[in-house]
C-alpha cells in the first residue's frame, strides 16, 4: 500500500455530505428538464406560447446553474480536490457547471421567440420562429439533463470511493510495521 494512501482518502462524513448535496442539485436539474415543457400533450406548440413561463424557465435555470457553480467552487476550495477521486469529482462538477450554464440562454431565446411569434405575419418567418423555439427549448432541457448526469457521475465516484474505504478499513487501522515472527528456541534461525 502506498504511503500516500491515507492522504488520498476523503473523510467519510465529508464525502457523504457532498454526495447528499450532489443528489439534491442533480434531482432539481432532472426534475426541471422533465417538467419544463414547451409542447402540449399532442406535441404542438400552443397558439400563444406563455412568454412569462418561458422566461421563468430561464430564471430558474440560471439559479440552478448557480447552485452547480457553488458546489464546484466549494469543492475546489476543499483540500479533497487534490485526491484521485477528488480530481474526478471536480472534473464532473466543472462539466456540470459549464453545461448547466448553457441552459438559461436557450430558455431566454425561446421566450424571446415566443414574444415575437404573435407579431409575425409571414408564414415562413412564423415557421422559422416556431422551429427555433422548439430547438432552443429542447436544447436547454438537454443541457439540464446532461448537467444532472455529470452530478450523478460525481456522486457515483464518491460512493465508489467510500466503498473502497470500507473494503480497506481493516488494512488501514494497523499502526506501524507488522511484528516480526517469534524466534525459535535457542535463538537459531534456519
């Protein structure tokens, strides 16, 4: 076992606390991606897309992105980010922060197009705006789902780390080198 092994461990309580925080934000991202729909039950855009609701999606997505960013920043300030598992977790957190930050602008563009849609008379322009809205809204939801998956992967890395700790706990409890075998009577060793 490497002499640096104990320093490469993230304390159990710290890991459990972070796993809990990761799952909480992951669930928020996943739920938002599932709930925030643009299309009706028939797969059509409503005649008058709800601008305020779409803008609220952008606002809420921005808040979720900030939560992910805070998780990443807090973990980056911890001493645990330098461990092997910590580097993996930090990479997943950075990915989630980047991906989640792309959702709000796409929701905002969806809302902007929804606002312009009623004033559009040309059928070609209307068709373009409608398609743009669907694409932007779907992209925003996909960014939320992918950020959720990155947080899930970070939590899994920490959970795996705790599993290794449980497995190795009996080995790391030893203090100092093992005792030498008992000598034979008469002091002679063969």
